[in-house]
C-alpha cells in the first residue's frame, strides 16, 4: 500500500512540476523527477492510506465532475459577491454558520473546507471533526438553521467528494 501511494505521489508531483514550469527541456525534467522523488519518499505514504470502495475510473470520473461543479459554483458566487459590491446599500448579514458533514476522511474534509473557502463569499473558519461540523463565515447569511446551511453550502460538494475520497 505504501509503495502504491508513493508511486501515485511521484506521478502527481512530477506532472504538477511540469505543468507549473511549462518546460520540457532535459534539465527541467530531471529537476521534476528529483523533486517528485524527494516528495514521494518523504510524504508519499500519506496519500493512499486505505483501499477505496469505488474503482479508480469511477473516482476519476467523479473528480472531473467535481471540478466542473466547483467551477460553476465559483462563477455563481463571484456574480453574487459582485452584486453585493455594486449595490453597497444592499442589506447583508455576515456571520458564522455551522454545517454538518458526513465526510470522515481527512483528505475529503480538507478538500471540502478548501472548496468552501475558495468560493467567494464564504470562508471555512474551523472544523470540529469529533462532531463532524464545519464553521463557515458567510458574507450574507441566508439561514441560521444548520440543516439549511448544510444543504446550501456543503450539499453541493459533499456527495461528489464522497464518491471520490470515501
């Protein structure tokens, strides 16, 4: 399991290096391989910790679907925040709300909280893994009910992340 995890981390780190530098010359490929090797040896065992219930192709399909949903939600949130900025007299209710998460793995909770934070108008403030609750600051609180906020904020990402990570 550790070897498989390290191989996956090596490939991802190598591809990330190449994508970020945008160069395929020999020295860059050598540097990418060296850095990817160091990363995979030092932290490679942290990525794949258990066997997943879904096959890899299904998880990859859901990961691509997740990216599409995430980009769409980000576009919608950008327009909402722009509307608030362009209408300064618009009454808003900033505040911190709680959402309940059914995700159990650290990786899935991290992706969920980062997705919420990267969506304009929301920011994950804290995670209480013992109670499966995320505390999220919203620029305009729509409801104080945890169930409503769970559906509105986490509900758009969580079912997809369950298929990818859980």
